[in-house]
C-alpha cells in the first residue's frame, strides 16, 4: 500500500522516467550494434567511432598501460580516455562490445535527462517546467528548420519530408550555407561522444547537491571532500566538462554567500590535488594544448557585433528572447544559478581550449541545457497567468522543437555502416593471434585499420584525432611518408628509424592507396613478409626479423 500511494502521487514522474530510459536505450542501440561478428555503426557516428573503437580495443584486446593514445603511440595520453577504458575493461571481462559500450552510454544519457528534470523541478517547483526542460533539450530550438523549409515548401508533403529526412538541414561550419551550427545542438553530439553525457550529468547532480545542501545548511566537510573526488576525475573523463565545472562552481561560490569558507576550501583543495597530475600529463607541455584567446567561437574570422548577434539568434532561436525573460521572472536563487552557467557562454565565446575550436560546443551545450529550464519557466509562467498564454503555448513549443524534431528523424533514418570484425575479417584475426598485444604498426592507411581493431597501436591514425588532442601530427605524418616511401635511402637507416620509434610491424595496403604511394618494391625486396592477403591487399612485414638480416 505504501508503494502504491507513492506511485499514485508521483505517477507522472514514474512514467516520464520510464520513457526517458526507453528513449536513451533506443538512441544508443540505434546508432551502434555488434552483430554476427561485425560492427554496425551509424553513418553520422562513423568518423568519431574511428577513434573511439581503437581506443576501446587498446584496453580490451591490447596492452595499453600506462595509457597511450593508440593512434599516436610513443607519447603520454592527452585524451580523456577513462570512459572508453572502462568499456574496454568490460569487453576484456567477456561482455560483448555493444553491451559494454551501449549500456553505460544509455544509462549516462538517462541520468543526464534525470539531472535536467530534477534541477528544473528544484528551481521552479513545477513538473511541467521540468518536463518541458527535458523536451527542449532533446529537440533543440535553433532556427535550422528555416534551412529545411528552403528546400521543402510549406504544403501537405512537408510532414512526409520530415519523416524521411536523412541529413541535418544546417551544420555550420562544415556546411557554410548557413550560420546555424545545428549539428552541435542535437542528439548527434551525444550518440557520437558517448563520454559526454555522464560527465554533464555528474556536474549537474553535483551542482544540485550543493544547491540543496547549502540552502538547508546540511553541507558537511565530508561531502565536500567526496564531491572534490568526483569532480577530480573529470579531466580523465572529459576535460572540457572539468573546465566547465570549475567555471560554474567558481562563479556560484563567488555569487552565493551560503557556503562557508572552510567547506569551500575543502572542495577546491581536494579537486585540485586529484586533477593536477592528470592535467600535467594531458597537457604535456604542448603549446597546442594550452588555452588561448579566440573571441567569436566559429565566427572568429568574421567577428563583429551584428554577425555575433545574428549567429546566436539563429542558433538559440526563440530562446534569444525567452531566456532573458525567464531570468527576470525567476527568483534570486534561480538567477544565481543562471549567472553561474552564463559563465560558460562567455568562456566559450572568448577562449579556445584545444587546436580544434569547434570542440568548444560543449560549453554551449551545457549553457543551453540550463537556458532551456528558463525558457520552460517563462512559457509556464504565462500559461498559468492568462488565456492567451495557454493558447500560444503549443505554438511556442512547436517553434522551440521543430528543428530538433527534423534533426531527430535525420538520426533515426541514418544508414548503418558495416565493418567486419574478427573472425570475419582475416586481417584482424591474424594480427590478433600473431602479434604482441603492445605492438606498434607503421600504417599506410588510417581509418578502422585492422591493427587498431585488433587492439594494437598504429604509428599515426587519422591526423585530426591526434591533432585535436594536441599531438604534433605534421611531424609524424612527414616521417610516416618518408619511412613508407623509403626516402632514407638504405635498409639500415630505415631499420634504425623503425626501432627508434618502437615500430614492430609495417602494414601496407595496395588496394587502398593513400595520398602518396609507398615504395612497394623496397619493402618486398628488403623486409620479411609475415602476412599477405591478396583480397584485401594488406601485406605485413616483421621489423625484428627483417632488421637482423
């Protein structure tokens, strides 16, 4: 009877949480499956997973301790790898890789939805506000639907066109026909960057805990130490979210007078002690990995006041007006919360934290999550005030979600790209069975290289992945081409260079020529061939055997 009464009182939340869990489960399994010995990867996730799967496999099938980036071995790990290491550990323990990957991804996304709901409900004491906040997060409010309308006239066929759409209407800067960076605001971010949901959820839950505890004066030194430990693991989980956490908590503590100095000191000191070793390793003294002043985010090269306003009106949509309205209508505590997260919008528009400026989208993702709560509050406020507010609410909800609905169907209708794994792929199978788990391959091709899928490291993966993490890919790419092209002239020099870079095997694929042609005859005549697959075109040479001759 007790549980029945609880259910009757909270049945809307129970249904909502079940729906959120179901959607989270579907979203992750829809974009990644492992079936009959093959990876089935959504086309829109294909590029990101070309980095994530080798990282997972380096822990499950390879020997990657102390951790190195498997697409740029020989230097310290500079990528936040911990989530993928745990996925790899799961596969190593016998869990199928899709379960090891999708289960924590789905739970993480579900917890993110729950954290948004609970924060919104806490701030505005309204289930309606909380539910709308989650809906606005799932279906972004940018004006990308305007780009869709340009090619799909407003008539009866537009509904059918939305159901069949396969591409995002706008994705600046990769598609420069519009200033709308739609691909950064929709669900594609969370299906591709599986480690992001859990990090954001941890941040929001921690922030909500501080809000509740400081308001009720129940925040203890012990809980501050515990929270410091949780926040302290973020650099290895998601480095950008760690920076965001420091900005949000720092701003909140500056604006709020509730937290006592001793407790604040305990939280900060614990976090710093745990993060310093991680930051020193990840940054590695590389200037490319350091913070730099870069105003304007994606429109830096055309930055002026009018372009800045246009960019954010297009990307925030109706929220441009409803966010400040919700702020002014809210109470003091809610205003403090909003200002704390507003720091992310300012930081993301002023600074750059990695060579790839586009990765700043994470700052705006979290800012928009919090902003959606204030958008929802402003709509509910007027809904409760008068008839006009009630009549206009469905129209406003449609305007705030139509772009996200179109983007959702682009994800739903996405194609699955099949990549054979062992034992279906004999190249992966041979490498897995006949090479050391810590072997490094000099590779002639990049993406989904069979050595990577077997858990081994390749000398240089697709350069973007390593470059964006702060590695000097230009230097290594030159060396890779020089080695494969036998530019050093003689075998002894090549052998010495291979050994100096800890390369045990050389793999050359003749059927998939890269942007340069290796010196096939040199390798064939001077190095010991240990594997050749005429169908795939892959030939593998053993460095140790060859350089003893």
